[in-house]
C-alpha cells in the first residue's frame, strides 16, 4: 500500500512535532509500506534554514526507506502572526506541488499544524479516491486564541469554518490527548470518526544507561550545583519566562542552578529579562543536538515544563516522554486541570504547580532538593509509566487501524486506540 505523509516539520529537525512526523513514515516504511513524505526544508526551532537549503524550491531524497519530497517555505527572521501566516501559506502551496510530484497514494496522512494543509489533503483525496487521515498535534485555532496571537473576529471565524470543513471531509480525525479529543467532540466531530493515539517513544533505546558528568564537564560554571533545566523550543506557548522569575526568587538559594537550553521566538526577550535581573544562577544555552540533550538529562536533577494559562487542552509537550524514559522527575507549571498536570499527577512522576505561582514552585524545588528519596521515587514512577507509550505499542495500534485499507476496504476507527488513559 502506498501512504503519503505530510508535515511542515521533518528530519533533521528533532524537536516538537518533528520527532513524530519523522518517525511515523519511517515506521511505516519498516513495515513494508511504500511511503512518501511531503515536507519543507529544516528550520525549527531556530527559525533559520540550513545554508545548503537556501534558494532551493524542490529537492528529493531517501531517508530511512522513505521517499522525501521537500518544497520551498518562507522562514521569517523574526516571527510575528502575519509572518507566520505567510510562512505556513508558502509551505501549503509548495506541498500541493509535491503531491503532484508524488503521484497517487492509497492513504494520505496530514499532520497538523498547519491547519490549511488539510485542504490540500482533501483536494488530493478527491482526485486520487484515497483515504484521508487528519492527525492533530496542536488545535491551531484554539491555541492561537488562547495565546492571544489572534483576536476573535473575521480571521478566527474563517479558521473555524475551515477547520469544520476539514473534519467533515476527512475519513478519520486523530489526536494525541483525551483533552483534545473532548474538544473535537464539542466541535461536532462524530465519535466514530475520532481516533486517539498518543505520541510515542523508543523506551528501551532512550533509557539506556549513559555516562554521567559529560554535560557538567562542558559547563564548569555549573560545577556541582543541583540543576533544574528546561530544554526545547522557547516560544510564546511554552511559558518559559516563569523559569526566569523562579530563578530570581531562588537567587539567594545558592545550591540550585537553572538552565534554559533552546532557541525560539521568545528567547531574546528572556535573555534581556535575565540580564536586567542580573541573575548568576541561570544559564542560557543554544538548542542542543540529540546526544547533548541526553547528556543534559543525564546530569540534571529536575526537568521543568511550563504551559501558558488556558492552553492545556490545545497542545501537549512532546519532550515529556523522553524525560520520563530517562527516569527524570518533572516540575510542571500549568493549569491544575490541564492534560499535562493531570498526566503527571496520575503517573506520580513529578510535582505540579498552578500557572504563575512562583512561591509554590520555589517550595517544590526546595522540597525535592532536600528529599533525594522522593526525587528518586518520582523518577522511577516516570520510567514505569512511560512503558505504555512505547513506539511498538502505539504505532502497532495505528497499523491495526490502517489494516482495512491494505485489504482494499476503508478505515474503521479502532476502539483499541482509545485505551491509554491520563486521568
């Protein structure tokens, strides 16, 4: 069977959605499907193309058995709402051209965002008489509203109409959390059309024993400090500014050091904020390679994840599973009833604090610093809980769900996909 997967992010990007939009087609190719990936050129999270990709409109390559068709996309130097719109529109336009280059496929899997990519999927579903899967990593219109990137008005009404149209004409709508599925039901997507399969990780590979101390050797200013670290994209939705405020609150507590590693649209502002506060217990690092990221996780005591207020059911941080697989506890700053906070509480794999409560965050850090047994217990719980998200478990269910197409039929939603709970 021929499967076309399309996403704006793909290898060599290795952060956020790119982790899954890269591994999904690779997994399908491993299972002997004929797979084409339609994507853009690498740019995330630095929002900068690689020098070799500049001024290119189309390329073709093979990656891990997957035919990869890349198309031009506009990448702004400074990200704003209007520039992000042009960024996504450029990708959608060239993705449509690459669909033509790809030729007919039996199944199309559209990974969103961007939302408008779903319209390309619908057009080619009709032309090719294919099955269309709309796979949602972020509920883009909801996230844009929650983050204040757009205001209620003509634009958001148009996006919601497009969203409804895409859901109506997709054969299957899949998402990654129970909270997102509830929102989709509220938006009128029929239950029988909805699939839920969580993001995944290669648990055994990620949790392999690693040599300790490599990260600290590269950063002697940290020395033997007890470390709290955030690593990943530094954008608006991540809410990493709360970690700068926490570092200020704990500045007199000299035993703890904070690390923010990554790149993104909000990094420059946070660096200026930290400089104004003259913080010596906070280190900023660039976006880390995958080996360096694992070295960081190996050496830190506590990993930090934050979400902006009222965004907890519109996206889910992809980095969490890797942190859990390495037996690292997490400190969460998010709405108490968000998917993220509920997940961590259920797994008993960290401490959760409501958005903006800096005093409670500081109390939580001190509590874990003073109680190494609790720190170890939470890390062990994390490693145990992550087993249900192993790559073979999650993507094996995806193959079961796609089986009817292989035999010439149509997709029938598989209730087994709804078996992983977070609450």
